[in-house]
C-alpha cells in the first residue's frame, strides 16, 4: 500500500470529506467508516454489514458499515476517491515531459469530486478542454452525450454557436458517427475533403478542422467531445492524447453518476410502489362477516395485482340494517395508472351509494363522473349488487363485467342471468339494467375478475370458464374462505411457471343453511 494514501485524511479533510458528508446527509443513513484497525474515522460506530473500501483488488483500506444499499454506494464512492488520490500521487512522480498530463489528472480528480451531476461534469470538460488547447474564439467546443432513451446526441455543454446547450442533434455528421462506432478519436484538418463528411455533413457547416474524442469507459460510450474550427487549424496527436486523458476521467465519473442515479431512482420508485400498494390495499375491507360471528352470511375476498399495484378491486358495506352492498371491478390497464383510477372509482361508489338506493342508479351516476375529464380514456368494468340479508333477495347490475357464478346448495354451478352491459367511462349515456334473483339457503355466489378465467399457463392456454365451473361443481360444503383458497390454488397450479398476466380478484359469499 502506498503510505501516502491515508483513509483518515481523505474522510476528514478537504473536498472529498465534504462530498462524503454531503452523501451521508442527503440519504440520512446511519453509516460509519473504519480503518484497517477498526478505528472509527468517520461517523459514529454502528452495527451492520461491512463493505470494503479498496485501493485495488488486493488492498483494503477500511470498511463502510451499514445495512442499507447506501452503504454500498458510499464504499464505492470512497474507493473511487481513494483510487483517484493514488493515481494523482503516482502520476506526480512521473517525468517532467508529462507535466501537462500530470497537472490535468491531479486537478481534474479534485474538480470531479466537486461534481455531483452530469451537467457539472460536462461544463468542467468544456472548461478544461478550452484551457488545454489554449483556445481562441474561433474554436467551438461541445460535449455531446447520448440520450438514454433513444441514443440521439444532446448538447450538455458548449462553447460557440454550433453547440446550443440542450439542443438535440437530429442529424449527425459522418465523422462523429465513425468516432461513436469505433470508440477512437479522429483528427481531421481538412473537413470539406473528408469523404465521411461529404456523404453526411450533418448539422455542420463552414468547418475546416475537427478533433472528435469519444467519451467512453471500457464497456460504454456516453458520447463525444467535439472541437471544431472554421479556420484551418492543425490539430495534432499530442492534443488528442491529452484530451483522451481528460475525457476518460470524465467518462468514469459520468458512469458512476449514472449508476448511482439509477440505483437511487430504483430505490425511490420501489419505495413509492410499496407505499402505493399499502394505500391501495388499505382501501379494501379486510374484516369479513363470517358464520362464526353468529350471522347468516359468510363472506371472503382476495386480490392479487399482476404488478406491485393494480386496477382490480372489491368492496362491501352495509347500506342499512338489512342491506349489504357488494361490488367487484376491473380497471383497464395495469400498474400505477390503473391503481389511481381504481381509488377514484371506490371513492365515488361509496359516496354515490349514500345518494342512490338502486344499484343501476349508482352505476349511471358513476359512469357520468368517470366520463368527465377522462383524457386518458380509461374505463372500468363493474358488477354491483345489494343483498337483503334477511330475505336473501339479490338486486344487481352489470357494467361490462364478468357474470358471477352461482353455486347452489346442491353443488350445481350456473351463471347469474342478465346482460353484462357496457363498461363505465366510455359513453356517459350508457344504460344499466337492473336484475333480481332469489338466493336460497346454502347457496354461494362467486364474484371475480377476468384475471381468473383468462389466466394463462406456460403454453399460453387460458384457464377458461369451463374449467372454472367444473372446479366449483360439488363444492357446496365449503365456506367462503375455503372456496377462495380452492379457486386460487387451482388457478396458480394451472399457471405455474408463467408470469401473472392480469390482476386477480375474488369475492365469495355464502348463505347459511339454517
């Protein structure tokens, strides 16, 4: 180990120490750094997983201790700072002929440590390139980086009219295309005579000389540093070499920024999905009326999104002493947009149920609200019903939803009658019919979304209505929860090995035999 590299000094003095402190403050994590002797040199001692701070693959200078992924990022950051410190000191011992290179790398390492985003790194590149070339006003310099979504070049920093910051280059000249493809710098001191420029001049005009250097690491090309002159300038290999040193350091820093931003973004996205899922599931009732509570109704429900959050939902609540409202719905699409629309639908149903006694009137009013300002053109299918828990009389209405299955006390399966109608949120004048049926003691009603009957196995075969009906036949002895368990077990067994293609929701209710 080079005795000049002291982890304690790096962690407690200078700009690197400020960067480390800013990192810890930003993520508000309990982290500490210890040296090879387990002496705490940054933060307060905490228990957790150790992540090595490495000078090279064989040399460990210390450890970052902490249980979050931030500890991994901090260990990488400190290792990077340590490695830059070592490179700077080793280069400082080189020959006088490399003085310009040594000065560049030493100063650049310090300056990069102060850069926390891509824009700062791009502007630093322009400034350093301008100084290295002793640039006059005739030179135009641009840092052009690939857009991460479509690989088009965007000007992140620039000097001169040809490089307006923030602009996207829709047409790239042939020389720059070659640099991006090969990963090798190009010097062209007579641009108009270059056949690559003649075939594809791109956005360049009135250019005589060009020096283009790829901004790349060993495994990724981020873009190019482009230096142009309308005058005849003789760029040389020495200038290209020193610029390569510049952009190689910048490229490494850009790669680390992208990596850290990606990991932080993934963490934040996952946290937001987890929060969204908790909020969504918190809106669904989880306390079910059961025979064991002394009532004559047994009810149970299950919902599993295809992603972290989804658009399926169920709900039930008392309208009065004798009437229970039940509803199952399926919002178009999946993920966060569907979940947000689902929350809106549930909220509206609960509000409208206080204003309307008839379920078809609830659907009419709900449909009008969902059609209003529905720029995203989302819709929802719904089955809604009221059950008189004394007479077992069911009044229901469809909004384009699957027809529930009725399992009689004799084990016979049939579909509830009625026209399934149109989904809500499409036409604000859609009519919704009202249906009625008398349930008998011992009957079970199974409400579900198409995530059940349209579930696919690894051979892209659907579970299907017939398989569903055959499964339920003869299961009249099961209670509501047992029915849900039997159905989900059979569906998951059928789809074993295949990705869940849609949200799955079940609500079963059973009338007591007594």
